[in-house]
C-alpha cells in the first residue's frame, strides 16, 4: 500500500482546482450569478447578465437551487479554496512541530474529495 504525503495531496488538489477554476474564467469574469437571458426558457447561471460568455442552463424551474449552488461556487470560490489548500500545505512543509498538530483535517478532506478520494 502506498502512503500519500498530506502535503502532496493538498498541493495536488490546490493545483487541480486552480487549473479548473482558471479554465472556467472567460474575459476575467470570476463571479457567476443566477438569472435569465433573452434566449433562455429556464433559469441560467451566467458570468455577465447583459453579455454572458459562460451560460449554464437547467431545463426545469425546480432546478434553480442547482443554479444557485453553481453560482455560489464559481471560479472565484474555487480560486480561494485553492489558496486555502496551498496555505495548509505550506504550514505542513515549513513546520517543525508534529504533523498531527499542524494538519488541517478539513483542508485534507476537501483535497481528497477534489482528487476523487472517498475519504
């Protein structure tokens, strides 16, 4: 069985999340909102209400909660979470105290979820 270093897990998750969040940004727009566009028949998530370049449409009004969630965790949130994971990794890398005292279990749980782990 391979033992994975928590610092490496945190860094890998931060890198993956940052890459995905950055790829979702168009024209510097990091914040998404919910709303409607002229052509949409149902609620949408957009990066700009007047001239959207990112548009995610759900095909049922009952799915508006999905849109609200997607808008909440758009690229801006992804970038902040990636920074948090990097910060948690940095604490582990630069510290002389035991890992158990420095490890942020929540950060590691998020990192593992991002990386596809079931832990």
